């Protein structure tokens, strides 16, 4: 998963940083309200922001130069991300488009697939999502029921995917489907590149607890997918999916070389000030207990950053295997849980009700906290991450699985006969 | 431990491990419980020969480091010491040696450093809180006050004392046997790590025993020493956690109940997964504290306090939970787990509690409380 192509860069990190700093001041707008909206307008603005990065020669810093990137080592991306703090950036392109799907395409795509899609992604022309989970269950990913049946030069896709974030506004998906029912479940899957908006694909949005419409469910009815759009080998989609999930853990944890700019609410120093804002609003900044909580929220971010640094270093040097990415994902998710709880404690009664004509930090936090478990569910639940850490990082025995060696058509499924 | 070491550091770690395995096995540590010093001075001298007290001292003063930053090298020793809950006044002796090398007068260096470097003498760091000072005739000073919790205080030949004079922090090295110094050994939790209270009553200090030039405030120097102590202690606790977790995972694999190894139970696997996450986060933040303090980075105090806050309670929780996973044997004297629990509990409570470090961070974020 090397992010660079090995050639010594012509420009030092410091020179690159200085050039990036000057360019950002010239070309990118300052970050303003609404940077984390999930609206259609925001999405289109982010496509434009990505296009500005491309035009300025700062898109895809760690992507291969052959496919429109800069082919530079991670230090260059880090420097750019640090310099871009305070500017509006195409934050939501980081996850999943750049950090997960483009990253997987770099690893497994054919030359034609990469040449066709990676430059378009880096120009902001293609937003990608992942079609993995299904209504029958999210954690048992290899148990997917969406089918793709070969018919000459195409596979015919039927079934349904769910929990795909942002699919309604996206252009392409990587879609995992079953191509062989006569082998055990992990060996009969294939990953496809799927154009989302085409006949036979219906996308429905799902309203979430905080009122937003990020999640989607998709229905496929005899969708023809060209054989040329298979990613990796037919029936070897699990290998691709596993790598995709590794990229996801790294990207969500903050350790991906393919993401650019910080995507969560930080001040110029890279620090989330939510809890400080809540304490100031509540007038409790001199309260001993509140001060401990404010410090805790801050320290947890510092520790998270150092864990990400350590694990990405471990994975880069081979000191840790790829499943170590689960440490970042689990830490990030449990940190959010604790920080949300701290926020509720510091905000006090302000989370229950607020003046109808005002926006308050406490009110915003109350709404935000409804979504707390989302981070612990998306991208592999905390429970799945704990399985991965204990089994694949620490070598403890695997959980019993009743379906591991059975041909998939013989496996018991939800709602089926018992 | 840092994941990327230089060749010299890798070789050094090997030497440290061999030395500790030979000289500081757990039975040896247990045997030191009733020794007043808590460590064997001849072993300490030999560890000094291996460079364990030289790393924060400049080459000009007879010391020297393996890498750019001696603190990073010393952290390698601290982590191994944590893995074997080893004895010896590593933190106080090194912090004082480093401070004297950095700020001491030629006379002070000549009087203090050779003994610390060859392991024949010991030094204690009396902490960041100042005692009172008054000027006496001839440019000297008189110190009065108490330092409540001083590691190796009763074993030390030299005491580095922080004092306040005319509203400024200063520091001086005081001989442990100087008139007016009373060192009272304390009983303590760790089997081999000793603490004492040090009280000073009209202790005369000569000018050349004071660190730094006369007009210089020592606040930054004191912060640096505190950061060194916290960073080393954090690394040591991370080493202890690492050893205990590895020991526990092995035990869970060997131990069967209901016809299955304990390690096959998901409820236990998930707890171990959380412990692994705490551990790697601890290695990460401890390493960051070491690097920042070593480089005198602007965020050194912040990262040191973050390390102390994170590792202190995580280390005690991890060891306590590993005791739970061991079952009844875990709460016996016979099993080694309690040695680790003692060490990490002591580390949590010394060089600033988590609450003290959180308040330091809060002051940085919110300003001082009214």
C-alpha cells in the first residue's frame, strides 16, 4: 500500500510547504459556516474546491503521478494538510471517495480503470461511495445476497444495498455482489465498479436521527455491469473488500495518505473546541469539575492523534499488520462516545431546549449527540473491530462461524427455515 | 517503544535487556523488598558503566547520548525497567545529572557529575514546588521548607531543590548531609522504589551550587525537568502495561474452562482488544512526550501532561483488569502481577496526579481559574 512511487521528489517538504502556503492564500477561500453541511449545494461546492486543487497542482498528493496525482510521500500530504487548516477544502471527498474507494482502485484497478477514473476523481468530477452492507445484516459482510450473474460481456445485478452514505449525490460505487453460490461465502464474491445513476438502479434516502439524509438504500433490478468493470478477479471480491475496509479504517481513523485537509471541526491548531465553547456558554470555565472535563476532551484528541501516528507508522514499516487499522477506528469511535458524554455534562440543561430564534452550542451538541453511535456503527461496528484486534492482531481464537466451509446456497439466513 | 530505532539504539536495547535479565529478575526484585535502599549499589554502578546515567549529560561534561536526544535513549531504559519492574533511581538521578550538566557552574559539575556518571553517587529531584529562600551574607542563600515526596530522597547524596527568591524560581544542589537537611524515609507501595520527605531548615547554599546565572528565572528549566520525569515515568508504565498484557494473553491461551481456552471467549477477547488499544495509545502519547520534551518543543509541557493523564489511570485499569482475567491467583502475593500494579499505581500518583496534569491543560485552554 505504498503511497509514493519511489522516485526522490524534486522539491523538499519545506519548499513544497512554502509553495502550498502561498498558493492556498491565493486560491482557496477561508473556511466559513456550512463547511460540514450535507446539502446538494455544499456537495457541488466541494466538487469545485477539488477542481481548484487540481488546477493548482495540489490534488492527489500521494496518488500515483501516472494517474493524475503527484506521487509524493506522506510527509508532503501532512504538510499540505497542516497548511490548509483555516481554508475551505473538499472535506467530504476524503471519505469515502479519496481515502477509501480511490485508494482501493489504486491497489486493484486495471490500468484502464485507473486511467479512466482516478484523474476524474482528482478533478472533482466523480464522487464515489461503497455498496457493501445489505438489509440482511451489516457486520457479516461476506454474507451478502446481492447477486451478479454472468451473461456474455456483462454481469446482471439484482438485490439491494443499504447504509451507503451520500449515494444519492454520488456518481460511482464499488459494489460487492455474489457471483458464485456453490462455494463458501468468502470465495464467491466479486467487486464491481457501478455507475449509480442508470436504469435499473433506484436510490432512496434514509432520514437519520439528527434529521439529515446522508444514508441511502439502493435497489438493483437487472442492471447490466460490463465485465471490464470487475475490480480484481471474479470470485475474489473478498480480497478487494478486505483491503477496502483497511483503507476505511485508516481514512476514518485519520491515518490515510490519500485524504487532504482535516474533515472534522477543528480550529487553526487542529483542535476541536466544542467542549470549550460549551463551558464558555454555560459560564462554568472556573468550575473545577468542568475544567477537568475540558482538559479530558482535549487530551483525548492529542492521544488519538498520537495513536494514529503510531499505527500508521507501524503499518508503513511492517511493525504492525494491516488489521492494526482497527485500533484507530475503535479508538476514534470510543473517543467520540466519551466526548459526546463530556459535552452533555458540560452543556447541562441547554441541550433540552433553547431560544427559538437562536443557535446555541448546547442545542447543537444535543442534536449532534443523537448521532453518537453512528461513528461506532459505520465502517465496521466496535464489536467487529474488537474481534479483528483480538483475533487478527493478537492471535486469539476466531469466533465460531457456522457458515465458513459451507457452499453459500446451503447457509442458513435471517428469515429462512431454521 | 518507538517503532523505528537507530542501529545504535537497537543494540543498546539488547544490552539493557540482557543486563536486566541477568541482574534484575523478578526474584531479585522481590529480594530487595526489605533492603532499605531498594536497589543494589554495585548493580547500579555497573548499569552506570553501560551509560544509564550519562544520556542527559553533555559530552563535554563526560556524558553522551546515542541519538540526537539523550532522553529518547533513556526512555528505552525506562521502558525495559517497566517491563521487569526493575529497581534503581533512574528518573531522579538522570534528571538531576541533566540539569547540572545544562545549568551548573564548573565547580558544581566537578563536584556532582563524576559520581553520578560512574554510579557511585545518587541524586534526588525534589520537585517543581519551591521552598523559601533568603539571602545571607557573602552572596549565599538560606533555604527553608519541605519537599513532601522525593524519589530516592533517603538514598541520595545530592538534592536538587527548587526555591523561590524575589518572586523568581531558582534551583540549587544541596548535599544530603548538609546541616539543616532532614530526610525522612517513607513507607510506600512499590517493593523497591523508595520515597522520602525532605525538610530544609536554615540550609546554607553557596553561590556556585545555584544553577544558572544569577539573573535567570528557572521556570523553564524546572518545567523541562518535570517534563523529563513525567515522560520517563509514562514510558515506564507503558512498558509495564505491555508486559502485563502479553503475560495475560498467554495465560488466557493456556488456561481452559468448560473445555475451551479462556482466550476463545468473546467477552474476554473484547476486553483484551480494548486493553491493546489503551496500550498502543499509551506508547503513542508517551513517545510524543519524550520527543517533545527532548526537543524543548513549545508543546512539551502539554504532551507530558497529556501522557500523565492518559497513562496513569489506563495503566492501573489495565493491570487491574488483567488481574481479573487471571482469576484468584492474580490477587496473591506469590503471583508477579502485584509488582506491576504497585509500580503503575505509584507512577500514577507521582510527578503530578492525573488531576494536577488536567488542571495544567485546563489552564492552557481556559486561563487560570478565578
